[in-house]
C-alpha cells in the first residue's frame, strides 16, 4: 500500500508540475504573440456616409428611427463573429482581436477600425454590409499626444463591467435613444492641441460563455423569492417575529417581476454573438488638469450605458501611465481579460456610425456626397 500511495503521489506531482509548466509556457507564448499582433494591425479610417444616406423619418417616431439607425451596426458585428478560429493554435494563442476607435484630435472627431492584416478584407465586407456608403481608407496611426504635456500631461484608464457579464448594459432597444451623443459631446470639448481616444477592442468570446450566462439565470430561478440575509435584521426576526406554522415550498414560490425581467434580459443577451471586450480611454493635453477634465467628461458620458436592474460600466484609472500608453499604442488585448463580454446589440449601442440627427457637434466630419465606382467596361472606340 505504501508503494502504491508513493507512486500515486509522484504521478499527481508530475501532472501538477506539467500543468504549471504548460501554463507558464503558454503565458510566454501569448505575450510574444501580443507584440506580434500589435505590429500587424492596420488602421482603417472610416469616412462616415453623407447626410443624403440618412434614413428619412417620414412622420415616424424619432425613437423608432434612432433604433433602426443603430440596429444597422448589428449586421457588422454578426459578420465579425465569423472570424472566430478553432483548433490547437487558437487554444494556445487565443482569438485575434480588432479595435474600434473614436478619436478627438486637431479639433475634429474621427472614426477608426484597426484590424489584423489577415482580417482587413473581412472587416471591409462587414462595414460595407452595415453602411454601404461608408468608405475605409488605410492610413497611418494618429499621434494624439501633446508635445507640450508629454507623458506628464497624459491620463487614462479602462472601463469594465460592474457585474457578471451575463447581465446586459442598457442598450438602444431599452432606452430608445442614442447614448453615443453624450460621448461625442464629451469628445467635442477637446481643443486643437488636445487629444482624446476611446479604444474598444473586441474578439469572439470563449465557447462556454452562453452556458455560463444560462447557469446564472438558472441560479436566479432556484433562489426565487429569497431575500438577502442581514445579520441584524435576521436576529431581530428570530427574537420578535412569531414562528410560522406553514412553510412555502421552493417550487411554490413565484418569481418577482424584477427577477423575471433579469432572467429575460440574460436569455436575450445569449441570443446574439458575444465578444470579449476591453475599453481604454486616454486623454492628453498641455497640462494634467486639462487632461483629467477631458477624461472626466468621457467617464460621465459612459454612465448612460448603466442599467439600474442589470449592468453598467465602472472606470479604473491606470497606476502606470507609461505602461498604459504602450498598451494603447500596441493595442494589447491580453487573453486573460475575458470577463467583460458584450453581445452584438450592446456593441452596436456602444459603437456605430451616427446619422445627422444624432451628431450634436460640427466636429464630426462626414462625406460631402456619395461616391460610386466607375464603369467596369470602358469603350475604347467611338466618337468623343
């Protein structure tokens, strides 16, 4: 028995040791891959469609028109979901990511999508499907950092979900309004010498996210009608409340309207493609105080995505601004960051191309007119 126990102990030790070594090796590989992917990202400038392409209200409720405008972006995210990869390499290196960016610089607000070289054609197809008149132009990276303020005049941080990712944020379907108006207003406060950027990085979520969310909904069903226990109130009830003769069986309890609404929201979220998300905000100006004021404007705007009964965003300021700026420039998205999952509806609420009715500032540049392709077959003979 002693020999068998010793052998089992050795085997367990070897298995645990191998798992630790593999985990460390994979971490090193992923970190190297992070740098490689950062160097292979292609910035694509989005030329917003002209005002002539905006949907006509035609006497309809403005809220219905806004919902239809924002819903166009969902087709873009549905196509991006097809970029998911499977197999051994995907398990080692993780999914490829792309970055959706709003940048205020030199007095204007710009829209970008930054994608890996291998996904550029897919992203072009996705944007064209949602916005046929939008144009993508490959450009150089924009330097938003103040030459006067430099690193001392730069602030930033990240947005994460307040609760478990199973709970959705407030979407356009719920609020019937375009919350990004507030973001554009916040960015419009940046002067010609300031720079503010919102970087929304996404990649297809891990396979088990839907089951995890479903388990969360099931947990609410099982604990239906139960109130959170408080030590003081619980003790007072024991001392003063008379004992009840009959106990209500768990299966006889009814869900409250709030619990049922929460379950419905979670189940609705799982019906759409999910994306692991990392949101960075960076502001740079001549002084630290001005940068902090610009950053605070963006933080306040994100409060509109908070849902009282479900989820919202919380902001965490960076403690190492130099490391944070490096992550912003290289668009690092560590594979370990997997607890912030938004579906295509939530992302459409967060990032879409606006129409004229939802652009509160003149700093958003749009195409002056629709551009069309020239004729494919050109006559080589004939009269001029």
